[in-house]
C-alpha cells in the first residue's frame, strides 16, 4: 500500500518541520507531492525480480517490466509469535472486532499503536516482558491515558473461543503482536548475500539499491527511508548523466 508502515503511526514528532502530524496525513501529503512532481505510482504486488542481461526483470500483478536500475524499498516484516489470529498491523478501527485489545510488546510500535487504538475508544492493555523500551514520552503518555501495563510474557495468554485470556486481567477481543521487525528482502533472497554500500545504497548487484527499513531495521525512521532513497536516486541520476555523456 503506498505509504507503507508509516500509515499506521499515531503521531510523528521527529520529522523536522512536521511535528505532531499523524502518519496517515504525512503519507497523504507525501503521495500528493510525489504525484505533483510527476512520479507514477502503480499499486500491484511484485511477485519476483530477476537479473537478466544486465537489467532487472520484474513480474508483478500488473504484468512484466524491465528496468536498468532498481530501488528495493520493501520495508520490514514482523517477528511472529505462536498466537492464533494475532494481528501484526492495525490500519483502522475496521480491523478490530469488539471493544478490547491486548498488545504484546514493549517498544515504540507497541506503545504508539496502543495510543492510536485507545483514541478510538477501545480498551487497551499492553503486555511487556521487561521494562518498556519505548521512548519516555510515549511511555508517559500511555501511563497518563490510563492504558493498563502488565509485566509478563505471551505464556500468560491463552486463546479461547471468546477471545484472548490474560492471566489475572480478563478476556480481550483482539490481540496484536509488536515484538520487533526484520528487513524484508524476500524478493532478492534468491540472489544470495547482497551487500549494501554506503552512501549510495547500491548493492553488490550492480544497479540494485536497497533503502529504508529493508536496508537497516536499526535505522527504522522515516527520515532514514527518505535520505537513503535520495542517495540512491542521486546516484542513479549521476550514472544516467554519465551514460549520456554529460558532466
Ligand atoms: C506504529 C509505528 C510508528 C512509527 N512511528 C514513527 C515515527 O514517529 N517517526 C519515524 O521516523 N518513523 C516511525 N515509524 C517507522 C517508519 O514508519 C518506517 O521506518 C518507515 O515506514 C520505513 O519506510 P520504508 O519505505 O523503508 O518501508 P515501509 O513503510 O514498510 O514500506 C514498504 C512498502 O513496500 C511495499 N511492499 C513490500 N513488498 C512488496 C511487494 N512484493 N510488492 C509490492 N509492494 C511491496 C509495502 O506494501 C509497503 O508499502 C513508525 C512505524 C510504526 C509501525
């Protein structure tokens, strides 16, 4: 979906000049800006990427295409727990059934999602294994909102017909897991180990760039996704100019 994970961010405070915007409204303004600049955005799942005679052959839900350079920005995928029907992403109130949600995880994503869902009038409880790792302001906001924090692990949760039973706390209609993410490079895994070089973000496969969360989950920030994309785009533009005999 255009906009990616940022669409689910409650409030983004760390983008210079855009303090306090919701992730969704930031994405809408990014999309509008990109379209105004002439960027063509096609929504289609990419099924495979193969290198053929120096170009990248892309097979997608909208047919097959070849490109001489390719920027992979497929983001990350969640670490999964053995909890039936648990959610790993919440896009809107329509994703929830009933009025309560148990969130498992203690980092920024768990706390940010808790605040967003709580704002929809849902009873939210966060189950975290160790001291919360989310940033202080998120933790304080969650505490001030009165969202329940329970220390323990997923062993305290048993799924039943009526929902997820959390020992000593009751039953929740929904459960969501935010216990970390890993870069999603599944489309290029078959190419073997692919090294990403700084600052261009070009890889050991000539013409292939990897940016954003797919390049580094430790740097999982919108500003990094943007700046790594910029580095890659500038490197490609330089190569195109050189190929055309320009400076
Ligand atoms: C709850 C939450 C709160 C956050 N808060 C902040 C914050 O306050 N500040 C901040 O800087 N960052 C925040 N982040 C992090 C930020 O959202 C990510 O770092 C950023 O979205 C990474 O961008 P990306 O483009 O690398 O990946 P993503 O946003 O994950 O985008 C990847 C895109 O690739 C698409 N895709 C993947 N595979 C395929 C395929 N096979 N075919 C077609 N498309 C595909 C996906 O559908 C998606 O649109 C937050 C994240 C979350 C989840």
